[in-house]
C-alpha cells in the first residue's frame, strides 16, 4: 500500500534530529546541568520592559499590531533597526532592511533565492548547524574553510578560491560566516581579515553572508566593525555582502525577530520568497520590539545581560583551570555564549558526552559542526544559561567524566 511517506524527499528521511534538541530533553532529569544549549539565560529576559512595550504598542498602534502588514516589515521597526545598527557603527537606511523571523529565516531566504541543487557554498570548519542542514536539504555542495582563534582562515579561503577559479573545484557562489563570537568556535575576526575577506569576495564573485546574532554580546575588548559597514573601504564590495541581524540573543528568541540587509536585487528576491513563506512577521511582535527599542529599553537592559555573561564566562574559565587543565584546552572569547574546546588525550567528545550525562552534565560534541574534516575531539561549552555555581559544578563533573573514561 502506498503512503504519503513514499513521496517524502529522500533527504528528509535520512537527515538526523538536532543533537542539541535531543540534549535539551535530558533537562527533565533532576539535577542535570546543561552547558549545551545556545539559549539566552531565561532570568535575563526583560519581562517588565517587554510587557510595557507590548501594552504601549497595542494601545498606540492597534491596527499595525493586528492587521496584515508589509512583508518587508513595519516602518517603525525598520526605523528602530537602523538606530540599533548605527549604535554599532553601521549606517543603513530603512529601505535597506527586510525584517525576518530570525537570522535562520534570513539564511533560508538566501539559499532559496541564490542557490540551486548542485551549486557549491562555503562554510567555516566548524560552523553553526542550521546552515549546514539547510544547504544539505537544498542539495548544495558544501566546501569548508578552517577557523583559528581569529576566525575564518583567509589564506586557506584564498587558496580554495584560486583552485575553484582554475576549475579544480566547483566555484562557490556563497560563503556563510559568523565573524563575531562565532557559533561554535567563539572566535572573532580582526579587521585585517575582514577587509581581506571582502577583497576576496569581490575578486572571486562570492556572496558573503555575515550572520551576526552575537556581535552585541561583547563583555570584554574592543568592538569589531560589521563586514557590511566596511563595504565602502573595498571597491565593489557593497553588492557582495549580506548582513543577517537578530534580536534572539539580546532580547528573546521567542520573538522571532531578525533582519536582512542586502543589495536591492537580492533583498527584493528575499522579500518575494518571504511573502510566499509567511506573508510577514507578526505585526504585534514587530510593534512590541519597535517600541522596546525606541523607548531605549534594550540599551538600558543590555549591560545587565553583559554583566551576567561576563561573570559566567569568568566562572567557566576558572573552573576549567581548576578541573580540566592539561586535559581540555579551550579558546577564551570576549563575548557571545560559547567556549570551544579540544580533548588533549585524543578521546572522542561523543564518548565523553556519554560519560558526562552519567555525571549529570551536558555539552555539545563538536562533530555536528563540521561539514567535513571532522575533529571528533572537539566540544562546545555554553556559559549563557547556568549560574556561576552551576558552571563550576558542571565543569567539575566533566572532570569526573574524563577520570572515569581513563579508568575504563
Ligand atoms: C550563528 C547563529 N545564527 C543564527 C541562529 C538562529 O538565530 P535566530 O533565532 O535569529 O533565527 C543561531 C542560534 O543559535 C546561531 O547560533
């Protein structure tokens, strides 16, 4: 008997569930500590500010909140986003902005409008799982460029693009990169690499997608400019850079509010794709976020979030020094939510994770972040949700898990 299952595209039968969602289910076990999810600390959500903003939005603009609205987003929110970008040193116009249901939707729109099955795209090695899965489902071939503590290795990128130009590799149309506090590596690209990346994009005709959900979560060091703010310094770069912004990590992911900035033709194609997808973001959410920003509530609340993440990152650094020195080495980020580590004995992080779950702590095994050249000894530790005390305890438990691995 035929069933609808028989019609499913094969890729949907074979693609796995997200490891992170699987790990999230373990949180129902009493006493489990999660160093796994890239979720904001829930006690850091500004409930009062958001409630006030929602009330004000509904009272002042009921029609905008409740009626169908423009696909590219309500003008009040787009205006507020230009202000938010300007605070980070990036000038953009209201008309440059397409409001999206988060950065994830922004990337989906780009894949749908720019890439065909069989095309090639570049990602970092390691990179965020969302784009890896999207590219796979779209039938796009992924090529990878290594990452060090300064983010994308632009020398490796250049040599890959040279090979592609000479026909030794498929020519990539697009590069997906998280230049600031990357997921999972935590790394941030310095200015020199950013400029070089733009030069290579122009020279080889590659669309650079700058995904920036974490950039404003800087608790130490000096800010780096968005790639999209550097386009005037590299002739021809303006057309090749797409910026994906998000309020998920700084306000709340449940609001599903992000934005895309791209050259007019690409932005227009994404607008059409979004129209067919969800018509527009919800008006009520858009007006609430617009009000939240316009009232200066995000600017006022962000330091609270940064202070908490600063303390949590510090706690993780100290705990790693106490319990894991000589056994796991980690990069220390100046912001974001993640530390990226490597087990020095060469043991697999999957095996360590199994043992760690026994000890009631979770983290993410690094293998899921690789399109190729998987390093099975890598792992991602997130410090955004647990308290400093839980972080100390969680890292100590990873130490115990390592002990019992070496005993077995
Ligand atoms: C690098 C990166 N991009 C995008 C997202 C998803 O962001 P959004 O909630 O804006 O869709 C995440 C979430 O973890 C992420 O780490």
